[in-house]
C-alpha cells in the first residue's frame, strides 16, 4: 500500500522562507504577529511559499467532514474613512446592499449561509479562512494584492465581482462593463448633437475607473473631439473632498467660456451635487450644461432636473457570480475548466438633465453608429 505524503508543516515553510516559525504561524493564522514585526513583503512571500508547498492548516483539513455550508463575501472598506462625507458612504452602502441582499437570498435557496468580511486588515482574512468552514468566496474588494488572491484561490472556489482580473491565476470574474458606461453615455450625448463633452470623477488607483478613462480616450480619438483633460486632472486629486472638486469643476467650466463643454459625464456622487451647485452658480442645467450620471442612485429622479444616469445591474451581476460559485463548489464545472470573464452591460435611464442640440449644425462630422437601447422614465 502506498504511504500517503506527510502534510506540510509551518516549520518547513519557515525554513524555506528563512524566517522564524513563530513569524510563519502569525502570518498563516492572521494574528498580525503580536509583538513580531512582519512586513507585507514577508507576508506575501510566506503565503506564496505555503501555496506552492500545498500547506493546509489542521482546521482547514477538518472541514472535509463538516456539514457547515458557509460562503464568505469579501467587501471593501466603505469610502467614508477616506472622504469623511456621509452622503458618499450612503450611496456606497445602498449599492453594496443590493449585492449582499441578492447573494444572501440566492445562497439561502441552496442552503448556504452568507458571511460578510470587510477587508481592512488582510492578515485577519487568512485567520477567517483557516478557522471557519468556508466553502467558497465572493470577492467584491477592488484592487487587492495578487498574493492574497492566489492564497484564497488555492484553498476554496473564488469568484471576483466588479473588478478586473490582474493576474494569470485562473479566476472567474463577473463585472459591470465600465467601458460601456462611458460609451453609452457618450453615444447618447452625441446623438443629441453634443460635440463638446467632458468626463470627470475617475479615480486613477481603481482598475474599473481606469477602464472608463481608456474608453473615453478611445471615443474622443474616434470622433476627433477635445478630451478636456483639465477636468480629469481635478479627478486625479483623490485626497480632496468631493464637493470641493465639484466647485472646481464649475469654476473650470466658467473659465473656458465659449469653449466650455456642453455636457459632462460623471458618477452620481458628483453629478447629483453638481446639479445643485450649478443652480447656485447660475448655470442652467440642461440648457447650458447637460449632465449624465453613472449609477442611477435613488436620488436621480428626485433632482431638478431629474438626472439621466446609467443604471448599474448589481443584482444581475451578483446572480451570475453566485451561479458560477455554486457550480465551482459543486464541482460541476470541473477544476480544470477555463475561468470565465463575464461583463454585464449597464442600462441608460433617460430623464431631463440632457438638452437636445441635434437641431443645430454639428461641429464635426458624425460617424454612423447604432444608438444604444435605453429605458425612459418620467
């Protein structure tokens, strides 16, 4: 009879990493090291070595006979800590609520329990996975370090939500098409005669916001129109309060005079206060400045004028992600089957914040394109 291989120990990992076993134990248990000082570089190296050697903790090994059916969803920290603006956090919590409610209902139907982990201290996540009977992970935290994702994916089925896959590790990804957000907004404005269009509000440190920037750059090159990079420079100052940025947007728009854009595309967290601040500044929306938002938050139809916005199908995105995870956990998709990258299209909800300039002669020759499907509300 063939003797089964002995399990990999923390002592072996310590020798391979060239550090103490106590430090390895602290990293793998997620305790943060106690009085030990463990750098992030060392933590990532230890996790990579543990993954390569096939290390499995005792508690993880004991899960094979467990009847617990638990799925973990990893969420980013809310934005309030960084911005100190409650209205932005409320918007974030509303969108996250759609994800959590949809995932919980769908998993409950399959007798799974959903647990929520807010990603602030990544070392504690390893402890969660080591000590809990987690069968799969939904990952909604954007731009996490690759080593941590590798570590999680090596232990349980993992599906990424609303983020870009940035490594070669096979992972299922389900996201809202951020390029389509910009494309649909821009095509709508173009169809109504707008040729001077600007975008604003894309954080340079966020992968799907970078996708929006790239989509906008491509659109301006295709149509040979001005990019209005001066507005994007205001966006890049990520440490400044949102309302301060909105006021600078208005000041920049005024300073441009007759060269000012006739339309602006931005996230609802900027578009909504922009409508208010523009009215105070004496700018008529939409006659002087049209605005298209992204997110279609609950306040959009309540504004004056009601805000045209791109609805983000978070519920559909979550349902697809949970379906993929259930298949992976059941083994029906096969461990060697190709990973999937699913993009969900947004939906344009037309209201009253865009002025129709199509009766005027266009400033440049429009290229024939199909107008995106849109939902119209009052």
